[in-house]
C-alpha cells in the first residue's frame, strides 16, 4: 500500500526524510545481523533436506524482504516525487538515498570480510553489535516521523492501510523470531521496538485522518448553531 500511494500521488509530503534514512539503516543492520548468524548455521544444511535448510533461514528471508520493501519506498520517492511542490523534500530524500547506498556498500564489504576471516565467536559478537545498533536506530527513527505527523496534523503520504498490516505483523514477526530454536535477542529486539513505536504512529495518523476531521465538523456546526441562536 505504501508503494502504491507514492506511485499514485507522486508526492513525498508527510514522509520524514530522517525517518526514511533511519528505518533503512535499521533494516540493513537487522538483515546483516541475520546474515552473520546464518554464517554459523549454514554448514548444518549439509545434513538437512533442501526444505529444512530453507526453513532454517526463513527469518533471514522475511527480514530481507522487509528491508527491500523499505528501500523501495525511498527509491520510489527519489524517482517519482521530483516536482516543484516537493522540491525541498525531494532534495532531502535524494541525499538520504546517497547515505543509504554508502551504508549498504560498507555493510557488504564488512560481511565479506567477516565470512572470510572472522571466527564464530567474532561473528556472533559483531551480530550482537548490529542488533543493538538496529534497536537503537529503531527507537530514534520514529521520533522525527511522529513529529512530522504531529506538525502536519495529517498522515500525508504515509499509508494507513500499510501500517494496519505492518503493525500487528511486526508483533507476530517478533514472536516467531523469539520462539525460533537458537534465537538470539539481538535478532528480535529491533522488531519488537519498531512494532511498538509504529503502533503509536498508527494511532496518531488514524486520529488525524478519521477523528480530528469529524471533531472539527462538530465544532463548526456548534458555532453555527450558537450564531443562529444569537441572531434570533
């Protein structure tokens, strides 16, 4: 739904560039965390069937797909929202995309180095560092978006249907990561944090889009009523 809304409106208004940057960095770090952990578990695939091997890596597949979807939001903003009305926001988003690209290149290089030269203990330590980084960024990332939504008093280009799907999905996702055999807290904590803060953002957007407008109409009707009473 978020991709569709950007394509339809061709607008970035309501999307905080800082939020887009931090959510992308958090997703890349979380995906890298699971890639590192897969370095430890993949050798076991030689003793498993193809289905069992793929199933053991399902968390990495899920997180990787979500990260790609997040990156696609930023890319669509860069490709489709370069209009006069959105020029300032577009420049900010374009700068964000350059930072994200640099971070991805850095992470790819470090993952290659880790796979070639790190011991399992070093890989696990690095994975935990990335998990803490992802969690910290996940906490910070929603603050500018909450501020943007609070200031605009509307959801703007944020898709409420997307959040309605993603918010409960985030809690379910966290549960599946927690219950997975050999689960590591550094893998599921970022998603628990993100789902909790996204709940707050969803409530704020829903209020402005569905309730604040009704309250404003009621106030206008009340003002008209008392004005008519005074005229009488």
